[in-house]
C-alpha cells in the first residue's frame, strides 16, 4: 500500500513537471505567432516602401499597386512562422478581404463573418481548433480542409483607437501536436488541451479536435480555481488520476489535462515491488554467501592471532622476542591486522629503549640549563672587569662602548620581562646605536622625538631594535657621501575616538621600489612569511597583536625624497603603566 501511494505521488509530481515544461513551450510558440502578427503595423519587412498599414487606414479604393503591397506583406508574414497555413486580412476602410498562403493569394470585396464574435476588451485571441476554409474568397487552387488553430487580431487605428480591420492567422497543429505527443504513452494514457467552454484544442483522437468533450471528466479541471493540481475520476474505462495545469494569457485560456488510468499506476507499483523483491533476494543471497565465506576463511586466522596475543599476555613471549614475526602471511584484512599488531609490538620495544634515552637526555638538559644560567653572569662579570681595566688605562671611550654592550646583553638576556616600559626599550636602542656609531665612524645622525608622557607606556620587549636593524641591513650605505639620518619618534594620537601610541622609525636610506613596498605589505598579512627581509617586521607585528589584540597594526611608507618610514600603532586601552 505504501509503495502504491508513493509511486502515485511520484507519478503525479513527474507528470506535473512535464506538463509545466510543455505549457511553457506552447506559450512561447503562441507568443511568437502573436509577435509575427504585429508586423502589420511596422511594415519593416512587408514591402520596399513599408506602406501596408497606411494603405489599410487611408485608401478607400485599393488600386493595383496597393493590392500588390498588401499581398506582398501578407506573403512575407506567412513565411515568418513555419506552421502558418494561410493568412486572412480584412480592411474595413476599403471593405476588401485578402487571403494569402505559401501556395496562393487572392482578394475579394466584403468581410467574412465569423461564427464566433470578437471577445470583449480583447484585441487578440485564439480560436479553438476547427477545419480550415477559404473565408468566402474564390480561389483557383485551394487545399483540402485541415484542422487549424486561428489567431485573430483587430487592426487598430492608433489616434482614435478604432478598428480598421481584422487579421486572422491559421496555424497547423504540427508543433503543438509534437509537443503534446511527447507527454503521454499511446494506448495507455491520454492528454487533452481544452478551452474554457470544454472544446478540445488537442486530444489523442484528431477526429474530435474542435468538438466538445463527450463526458464531464474535464469540468473539474476547467472550472478549478487553482493554477495546477490533480483529482481522481472513478467512472469509465479511464478511471484514475487526472493531472492538470492552467494555460492563461491575455489571448488564450486553456487547460492541459493528462489522464493516468489506475491500471497504469498499479502496473508501475507492481513493477517496483517486483524489482525491490528481486534486489532484496539478491542481497540476502550475498549476505548468506558472505557469512559462510567469513566463517571459513577468517575464523581460523583470528583464532591463530588470539593464541599469539594470549601467549604475550601470559608472559610466554619475553621482552626480547617482541620483534619476532607473526606467522600469518596474508594480504587481506587479516594480514593488515597482523602487520599492525607486529608494528605495535615493535613500538613497545622501542618505547622501552626510549625511556632509557629520555632519562639520559634529561640529565644532559639539566646540565645545559645550569650552563645557560652560568654563562650570562660570567659574560656580564667579564665585561665589567674589562670596563674597569679600560678606566684604569685611561680609555673612557672603550669603557662607554663596553658599558653599552653590557647593557644590551643584560636587557636581551633578562627572560623575566616580556613587556617593559617604553623608556627601557629606548635605553636599549640608544646602547645599540652607540655601538653602531663607533662601527660606522659617526656617518649617520640620530634624532629622538619622544613625548614625555609616552615613556611609561608598556610595550612588548625588543620591538624597536628589529626596525632599527633593518636600516643598517638594507637602507644604510656607509660608502655614500651623504650623511645618514635615523629618526625615532613616539607620540599619542586619536584614531576613531580611540587613543593610540604611535612609534615611528624613519630613515633617509636607499628606500624600496613601489612594487617591493606592495609585496612587503602583502606578506605582512600572509599566514607564512618566507622573505628574510619581512621576518623581523612580521615578528614585531605578531608580538604586538598577541599582547594588544588585532587592534594594533604596522605600516610601511615611502619617505620623500628617499627613505623608508615604519609606523607601529598600539592601542592605549591595554597595558598602560603611567
């Protein structure tokens, strides 16, 4: 029962989708016909002079040239859509009628009186399928009547919005039939296109096209207030499910209905149930065969592996024998399990040896840690002794340089401080620059521009030295005739109502190109920095952001006429030690 209901739901869903697609195709086709009929106004492709519409609204007596222009226009229009059988045009000003097709064309006095009057408030509508005829125009050659669908259009005079004629395009149902035939299975299902009066626009029996339905099964679909849906019909040989969808535009109001008999629905359900039963039986046989195969092929190796594990647990296999191979030469899952177990035993053996190595390594590390504590004190005491000796030998400059070096070493080796007041960082930089001055024989000048209120602000340790060191690595040219200039600034400033500490290291060195500047900025934001020139900047930025959150940032700028400026912005909301 569940399978039948599910198959019915799926069938309704699938057929609704097919009908929707067919509806769109048919409407697109009818829109094309309506669009082709508008060339009665444009005259762009009707004649060389484009006078058709003017002739219809002005000429009471159509002469030979006017007649030729009209027939030429209708002939061109008849070629615009492949399925056009013929085109009828009535001009009320001249009271003349014209009939044209690909095979013939003619004209006559008077208007053909249609059996169906023009609907109210409509300028275009489609007449339900009917046999073709010659519109009371005498023809030398006329083909036999065939079922056609007629599009009627009022020809309007724009200034007064009055009718000056009527255009009728007779369409053969070839394309609509092809679209509809693809939606149902012959002798098993039926598909109808019905108008609002219950007349058949298209159906499985071509002899009934244009006739009213001989039963009331379509009334529910035609008069339904829903755009699409389905309902049951329990009478007659086609008792089953009717799936429908409305096709409504300004010029057509049809309903597409597909009839699905119960026999066809239950047939699909029975087929699905049979397929499910066959699949279930097939898999049951596979499960049984697999169970037998596993019990025969895998039980014995598992028991063998369990026996070996039991020997290890009971102590029958000694520690030195853990590397012995398990005698289970297989390439399947059991072989993989045996290899993994063998690897586990090897790891156990290695772990035992590793414990001894770790104990020895720990003793070595303890010795190295002790040496690391001794060496800084030894170096500091040694430098003080050398400095004292320099004073005793009247060398104050040497003493000053040794004192600067000792101060730098003491600052960098002190691991108890990760954040220091800015004044300590500046003292460290001054000691470093004193050594550089001696190295480069005073070939550069240093300018300190430090706001007094910033010296107590806490900053991460060692953030200025990498920036100053970059100048001597990449920007400073000792051989240059021009004197170098290094400016270090610290100030407070406001950004978006938040107070920041602004640290600036600026030089007049050789600078970098615009392309290199973009590359440096991009790599500062990259997750991995491989450029040696960017490692120091990236390290400074990372440490500042770790302490002050991502509100801190670093920028690199050009200095005119040459040089480079590095700016660090540190938020004051955290870490102040004033």
